[in-house]
C-alpha cells in the first residue's frame, strides 16, 4: 500500500463497512444507468438504517439525523 493509499485509508476508515458498501453500490448503479454523466459527485448522502441514498452533485446537503454523508474520495470505484 502506498503512502497516499494509507493516508486515504486512515482518513476514511471511520465509516461503517455496511455504509461504505451501500455507497459504492449506489454509485455503481448510477454509473450503469447513466453512463453519459461524466461529472463526479461530491459524495453520497445515505440513511444509516435503510441504506438508501442518493448521489450529491451540487453542494453538501443538510442531513437528517439518521443520514451520513460519505465523500466521493472515500468510495473506492
């Protein structure tokens, strides 16, 4: 693992593995359905209980108490 990868891992290792997995799935599904969209999202706003979420493109949203924002850099594509 490179120094950059280690730093990235340490920076984003605080997220629950289930949330990370759901965020990756949401991102991959979006890319599969919308292959023409080239803009990178800021991240994924995801509900910690239902694991439903959406990609955020414009600005970091005001989150509900049960939601978490996972930055795009934390999602391994």
